[in-house]
């Protein structure tokens, strides 16, 4: 099977580099003087690595979505793995309220998306941070700090300073998926690489690991959308 890729050349670049984006597209970053033939040779030599990246659980394929979905009454927004109806409230509401549906002040106009994003971030801090502390105790590991961040390309990360970061968009996923991502990052404090030992640690703490990875693979793109 031929690999389809995009070439981006730059006069500032000295080495050729291949990246597989979250949507599984392949991008070759190359110095200006490198020929198409040379790039093809390098891609062919990295074929196995590229296939592994393409099949990584945090990559996803485009899903068909209705065009023009907007933050209006009658639409729905994702929270903890479920879609909840949106209702715009014209009077008596100054901030988003959630009660088995999203009640959003209609007065905010174009700021509705930003307001919903801030609500998600607040809920991520409220629900994810305590889960990190809980799982860290169970795993017997210590971390420096946990942060909720805006990172479009990773659900979670563990830094060299033992800080644990989580993408705020995770709050849209079911709790078993959130727990899996938390355990995955905390397990890196024990085993930095994705070795068999690493996956044994994760699986022991997250029995639904395979189900969570499959959910992310199928629904990852949904988490990236505003609603």
C-alpha cells in the first residue's frame, strides 16, 4: 500500500523529519535541497514506524459530522461521554448551568463558545485533578504538579520535572477513558517507555484499558469540536 504524504520544505531545516498528525495525515519536513526521490526512499525505510504511529490509539480518522453545527437551542454538547441538550436562556441567567442539559445565557451572543470552553476547563479541574491524586496514591507514585492545559495534540503528558498535564477536552470523555489517560501518564513515573512492563502496570490499574483506547480511537475527533 502506497503511503500518501505531504512535503513541507524549508531553507532553515537541516534534517529531514517525518510526523504523523492526530488525523493520521503524514507530513515530511525536509530541507529545501532534498529531492522527491530521496524523500520517497526515507519514507519507505520508515514504513513500519509510520504504520505504528498511524495505528496509535491517540490518532483518529475523520468522522462524518453534520456541517454547521452551532451552539444554539436544540443542539447538544458532549460531557463525560454523553450528549446533553443545549437550551439558550434569554433572562435570569448570567453563567452556564448544567442540570441534565446545558442552560446557556442567550445574552452572550458570539461569546457562547468561549463561555462553554471555560465551563469545560473548570469542570476538568474539578473532576480530573482529584482523580489524579487518587490514582497516584494507588500506584504509589509522586508527581510535582497536575495541570489542565490547552494541548490539541495530546490527551495527557508527563514532563521531565514530573509534572502531569491533561488536555481540558478530556472532560468530554467518559470517566473510564479519563481514568485510563490519567493512569497512563502516572505509569510513566514508574516506567518512562512503552515497554511490556509499562502496559502491565497500566492494565493492572485500568482493567478497561482496551475499551478506553478503542473509545479514543473512535471518538477522539468529537472531543476536539466545540460542540
